[in-house]
C-alpha cells in the first residue's frame, strides 16, 4: 500500500506499520505517558527524559526471529537456574532519570526485585541488572549506542549487550569500563559473566538469514 492509497484516518498502530516509528513532539508527563500506553496496549512506546514519546514500528521477520531467539535462550538459562525475573521487549521500565524505556530483553536479580515499588499493573520502577538490544532494520546504530550509554548504563545497568546482525558486531557495556567491540559472529560468544553466571550466547544464532 502506498501513501497515496492510505485512508484519511489511521490508528497509531496503522501509522507505525506504514510509516515506521513516530515521534510525538508534545512532551508527556509520566502519568500521561502511562495513560497513553494504557489506551494503546499493543503499541511499544518509549518516553525520553524530556517527556518526548516515540512510538515504535513493528519489527520485520528477521528482527523478530533474532529478538525471540535471544529471549528464548535467556529463558532456558532462567528456567534452569530460577534466578530473578526475565522480561521481553513489551515491558517498559520507569528509570531514575525520568525516562521509560523498553529493551529487547531484560533481567532483574532478586536483590533488584526487592527494591521495586511497582504493583503488577505499573511499569517496573527499577533498573535492570542486564539488558540486551538487537539492532533491527529500522534502527540507527548511533542512536542505539546513545541509548546504551546514556540511558541504560547511565541509570545503573550492570551488563548490557548491543548486537548488530547487519555489521556482525556486538558491543559489550560494563559499569566503569570501556565498551568492548567484537567483530564477526562465527565461533564468537558473549558471556553473561558474573551478572548471568553460566549463560553463553552463541552469536551465530544472531546472524542474518540468507
């Protein structure tokens, strides 16, 4: 469907599907953001520190597969060890800096869970111990790197991964350390280190299909 054939009235979900991510330039308070998210529960939204809201477009086939694979593999590790809580890409986190962000996958330790004041119907009001982000075709790499450094790590995430299947590069973020860059996915692994002890991700699982 081309822009010329789109109907005059579209829902937010239809707009993002046809046009990609949308930025709502009128700032929203945390309360108003929660209300908007409740009105459109099927949409993934993120709120910046200044209240600007972005509505994400649905991911395509390959990106959806890679995000699901990362979540599944972490889920198998979680099921074996029964440690903390695991969250997927539809969960938004109310962060200390005032933003609300949704990583592709997040994990919280029991210690972190114990300080979360959110109810079951609220956004988690806590910083994940681990986050993983997988670049999709609509993601700009500099923007993702900014998000990892200035949102996740700045708010206190202990370990974070940015996986770029298009360039076959992975970036490992650790508190107080320089970002580590890995090139090439064949035979390469990411370690959960002391945050996710025993977890290893075979980056070959994150490669693009033919």
